[in-house]
C-alpha cells in the first residue's frame, strides 16, 4: 500500500475542534452595525478610536499655540490648558493607542492570521465594542459638562485630582473621567478574553504557536498583559471615585484648603501612584508590543527576507511583557519612596533594555542585505526603528535615579515619552494601515499622498521632539502653561517653542492628507488584488478580498510553514504562503 | 473532567505524559490546552484577571491598615454578636464562611451529576447552591445593617481609622456583588438544565450558540473562585 497523500499533509493532525458556528446576519443592522464579525468590529473600533484621537490632536494644537505664543490666545486660560493636557494624554494613550492596536488590529488580524473563522465568542466581542463606544461617549460628554473636563493631568494624581482648585475636581469632570475608564476596562476585558482564547485555543490545523506571525505574538502578549494590568487601574478608579463621591479617604490625607480643614484624613496619595503605575508601565508595552510585532512583519515582507532570529523575537516579546510588571516605580523616583526601591527599579528598568536591544538588532539584521522595497509601509517601519532607538536611549537616561531626579518634570520627559510611546507606535500604525488597507478594502492607498504624508510626518515629528529635549535640558518644566517669573532663560527657548508649535501644526495638517487618502482611495484607489505585497501570512490567502464573513469559504486553510518564507532558494517564487505545501505539491500560488 | 466530549470538543489525543506532554501540547497546532473547551479557557483567564482585581483591593487595604496613625478597630469586638447573654466574637462570619464553603460542595456535586446527565439531581444541587449563596448575601446584608446602625460609614466610624469602614464596605461589597451575580447565573443554568435545553443543545438567547452540560462546570469554576476569594477576605479582614 502506498500512501498517496503528500507527506506534509499526513503529518498535520486532524481537526480537533468542530467548526465555529457563525451567527448569520439577517439584516443591514446586524451586518454593519450590531455585527458579530470581528472584521466589522475592528473597523468600528478603529473608526471610533481615530475620531476621538482627532479631538486629542486638536487639543495638542491648542497646547502648542499656548506654549509657542504665550498670551496671544486669550481663550487658553491656565485652567483650559490643564484640561487640554489631561484629555490629550488620556485619549491618546488609552482611547486611541490601546483601542486601535488591540481592538482594531487585534480584531482584524488575529482570526485571519491564525486561520480562524472569527473570534471564539463573537457576541461578547460585539459587546466589547459597544461598551468601548459608551466609554468614549462618557469621556466626550465631560467636554460639555458644567466645569468642563478634568484638568488633573493624565496621571490623575490625588489629592489634587479631586480638589476644587483643579478644573473638574469638584464638578463633573473627574467623575466622568473615572466612570469612562471603568467602562473602558470592562469593555476591553470582554474583547481581551476573546483575543487571548482565540490565539491559545482557536488556531487552524498546522498553526503552531511558533509558526504564528510576530504580529499575533505581539498583540497576544499585549492582551494578556492588559488583562493583568488594567485591574490595578480599575481598582484605583473605583477607590478615587469613592473618595470623590462618598467621602472616603483612600488616597486623601488630612488637608487644609483655602484655610479650611477638609473632612479627609489618613489616606495615602502614594498608594494611588503605585496602583496607577502598576497599570501605567505595562500600558507602555501594551502599546509597544503590538507595534514590535507588526513592524517585524512589515520589515520582513518589504525586504523580502525572513525575520532574523524568530525564536529570539518571540521570547524577547514574552520577556519584555513579564519584566514590564516589575519596573513601575521608575515613574516614582521623586515621589519620596525609599531609595532602595529606586535602586531595585532602576536595575530592572535597565534590564529591559536587553531584550529590547535584541529586537532592534534583529530588525536591522533582517534588513541587512535584504531586497528592500521602499514602499510606504516600509518607510514607516524604518522610521519606527530610528525613532524607537532615539526614544529608547533617552529612556536609559531617565531610568537611572541620579539622572532622572534633575530631569524629572521637565520637557525632556515629555520629549522622551512622545518619541518612544507617541511617535514610534503611531509610525507603526500608519505603516500597518498602508500595508493592510488593500486587504480591508481591495484597493491600494494612493502612493504619492502616502509618501507626502510620510515625509512630513517623519521630519515634522523630529522637528517637534528633538528641540524639545533641549528645552527640557535647559530646565523648562512640563505642565506649565507659561514661564512667568522664570522667563529669564527663555530667549532661545522662546524661539524653539515657537518653532516646535509651527512644526506641530504642519504635522497635524499632514494627517488631513492621510484621512483624505483613506476616503479617496476607497473609491479611486488602484485595484489591489488578493496579495499586492506578495506576502506569506494567511490573511493574504483568503478566497476573496476583502475577506468574507467566516473568512475562508468552505475550508479553513492548513498551515505547513512559518510566516517568513521569503526568497527561499530553489522556490519558484520569492515567497511561499503559509498554506502552501511546497515542495510536496510544488505549488506557485497565484490565487 | 478532562475527558469530556461535550460541546463537540474531542477528548485529548494520546500524547506523552508529564512535562513532555505539556511541552507537546504547547508545541502543537490548534489548541494549547487539549482538554479545555473555549468557554472553560475563557473562564480561567477571566478569573486570573479578576484575581488581580481582588489582589489590588486587598493590597490597598493592607497598605491603609499598616500605614494608619490612628488605631484600627478590633475585628473580634466589632464583628461580635451578643447571643445567649454573651458576646461571641466572629460568630456571624463563621456561619457565613461555613455556608459559602458548603455551597462549593453542592456545586461540585452538581457538576458531577451534570456530566452524568442526571437532570433532577443537578437542578436540586444547583438550586441548593443558589440558596446557600443567597443566604450568604442575606447574612452579609444583616452584617452591613448592624454596622451601619452602630455608626460605621465609608468616611468614618466610632472606633478608629476611617479607612476601616471604607475598605470594609468596598471589599465585602465587591465580593457580595460577585456572589449575587453568581446566584443569578446559577438560577439561569438551573432553569436551562430543568427545561432540557442542554440535552437538545438549544441556542442561547443572546449568543445563538448551542448550550450543553459543560456550562454547569464553567459556572462551577466561577463559583469556587468566589469562594476562594472569600477565604482570603476572611483571613485578612476578620482574623488579622
């Protein structure tokens, strides 16, 4: 008896789990609005995140107008400035970056990349989006509430966050902010359980963990981290809400305000900082790890070369994720905690640089002697590497206690985290949108608009944040709407601030070109075909583009190889899709 | 219950035992946990996340208690009941703990009978679990009422640190909410068992997924977790 089935087909275990029974929508409402399809949910998440992100962008313009040209705009009072800061930071970090990476890219890419028909719990997944939307609406409502949004700073440190002197502290602002965060966490948990279980338990035949694209690894690890880190923020929000509404004293010490003793007493503001940063530091990597994963795939695809050191890349992601839970107090060197803590947290912080450096070296080595196509996604990926290295190096400065103490609360810190956590992940988001837009819509984004968008954004971001490091080193404190009595140092600083503000406005308007491109190409973009980048991972091998409900038609794909078979010697084409059994059935797939 | 073939999820295939088996599972395709269905895996991960919430609450409580400069109320006096002419410390909490731990026993038996598809016994045990849970919440309401009449408030109390009332109401309230939701879902699952929905694989009202007896076990995971959390709250709040 000769077994005629190809060797590799035989080696792949049979299906263990029956097909996911999908809910088949019966009306326009259940197809496009209350949809249980992860791809629709992904677009809903992304659209909402971008919409609220635009609000945060406008807020950053207003802040820059004040800093660049203090006193010129009478409607920007110090109170308004603090409200802009707070809302800009909170929206960008949580409602834009977290939601877009996990809710947007996670929902779209995880089921497609692991060969699933959908997330494992589509109904819960749908709820996740609607609760997120509610959280965004509650947050946006605070702009219209009496007293306006909270101006407590994005870290919401007590006691000032809930006192009368802070905008929104004794009115609706802080309450709406805390309620919105609690809702966000509940909504995220519903989605996060889906992403995690889909990756662990919902893969297709042949898709082992070590064959998953790094995008999935990044999003999966970030999801698990978020499920463990958001509880700390949840608890902190609940307790602060009680402090504000019920008059408990979890975070509130005995205080005298305007000559009057408040009824609070005995609480610990430092406790809030610990809870907040136990969430806050992993949050940095919740945003960064999906970016790491996505950029690995962009570089490999557009340099036509396998990713260098795949296993190391996976383990680096996991190790960074684990280490990020024991570094949180490096945000608190100046909070008055015991110096020994500072020693411990500085050490762990610097240790994180090791796996991170491994990743950077591997990206560079992937590029080395690669067939680099300078497509728009690749340009953004390269910009990410440069920006991330820059931002990471200043992170080494700030991770050391003795360097951090004088630099803390200056614009240097602002420049550092915007470089590493703002610009770098945003570069990846843009690159990813240019990369996957053809799969989502079936059309390419217009190339010249993309290149224009890239160069203005990249050069502009450096024009904004490089001088800001210098401004910080000179000693300009963050969070000050203007310099006031300290104006003696400001001849060069004034000019730089004005320069930065103009650059910020220019970069902001370049994003309008990007948004126009998104809409314009939907109708007039070049037809993309199923696999315009000649990529290997499963999402490019769907039977139709855009992928249908259920993703795969009659049969789910069977996976024979990892996602990085580019330029394999002897292969008929310079890429071999993951579901191609070559060399058993020599198949050049032009699907 | 690793060998169940409910929910269409097949029994685990033959594989090496021990640590090699674990490695083989994680190196395999499709699923890392070979005997866990999606629902069970999701509940486990959710409970892990919930563990972090309760841990943060308890750590916040410990911080407040160990950093306060005024005396902390004496638990064995505050939580004593005057019965039979004597103050018996912690008697109510002891009974509450006993009730809740017993409910874990009935829950475990319910899971067992569910896998035997013994509808009557399953429903009876689920209802018993729900009743014990409701009793627990009822006694908690009694305890809250007693403390409130004695002047304990979230912002202060007659005996010492104001954080006593704040942490007490917050933590027991959060746990009590978990128990209450558990009772609600126990009743829903019991109704589904009683109507034979798991025998027929009827579709859920919201999810339109076919149901099966494994839901009883997933429910049980949640219930045991809520129980376990209570043990920690009991130890750290009442016995410390």
